[in-house]
C-alpha cells in the first residue's frame, strides 16, 4: 500500500502547531501527529529551511517531495 504525508501549520496567533497527516492511496488519514512550534521554527518551516520530515511521525519514515509533503513508509519494529 502506498502512503503519503501532508502537513500544515495550524492554530491561533501565539500558539502554532505543525500537523502532519499520513494518508492512504484514497487520501484518508491513517495516522497523524502535531508538533508545537516556536517563532524560529515557523520561520524555518515557511522559508523551506526545514521540512515536515525533520519533525517526523512516530512509527513512520518520511521521504520528502517538498518541505510540506512526500511519501511515508511504516517502520516495522
């Protein structure tokens, strides 16, 4: 099965999070994770200095296509 991930910065001003969702081939979410962001992290993310793959999702290996999205592979432990 092919999985991909997509990310988005969410939250009101003063409290932002990076939400990363793992999606199946029908674009249904199968897993997700949120990371609290501070101002430097928001700047680095929006300017593409860092990507969602740098934050990660537990149990998944993220292979970036760009700093917002890419492919995901389940890690077997």
